[in-house]
C-alpha cells in the first residue's frame, strides 16, 4: 500500500491540519464568491459540508478519539468530489505561484529541483510556492486515502485496556 502513496499519506496530523485549514479557507472565501455570483450557494454548501465531514473524520482518526455523532455528514462520493475539486484548485494555485517566481527560481522549479533545494537556494522568494506545494500534496494524500475508504482505513493505535 505504501509504494504508490503520496507525500504526507502517513502523516495523520498533517492531514488533519489540512482539513481544518480547508474548512477555514472555504468559510472565509465562499460568502464573497456567492455574493459576487461566482459560486452557486448550493454548490458551496455541498462542498463545505464535504470538508466538514472530512475534517471530523480526520480529527477522529488522527487522535484515535471514539466516534462522535455528526450532523448530516457528506457521503463518501461527495467527499471524493470535493477533494478532486480541491486538488485541481491547488494545482492551479501552485502553477500560478511558480509562474510568478523570478526567472532563476522559475527555471529551477520547472526543471525538477527538490523542494529543499529551492528553499535553500531561494529562501523567502519561494516560501509561498513551497507552502502551496505542501497544501497541494496534503490534498493529494487526502484524496488517496478517500479513494481507499477514507481515514477509517488507517491502522488504528491500540487503546490501553481499562
């Protein structure tokens, strides 16, 4: 199972943090987009509900908390669709940030330099792009898990007997 795993696939805390951040981003962004007519309110509600479901599932999985009841959780298919949309958006954002880099950093990024090399060589110039890359890779890992049954497929730590 690990040979095709994306970066962050086994970093449950990072994936939990990404779901929390994704809910926060959507909570802030969707209202203005709806008011501007750029996003349908029903679509926004379905996407936000899917991310709330993902957040709740990953928070439980990452902390090994017992299941808590959720109000109207999104279906696995809705969560999968929300992750696919998010990955497309993250790819688009990453490509915009790469395109905006100074020429030398742009060439290095497009020629496959390691992320650590880019950070070492260009520092703050590439920091937003590296952050976007991390976000994109976390979303890819969330999608990978969702395609395999979601965080419930993660091996669960053993709880001490009482």
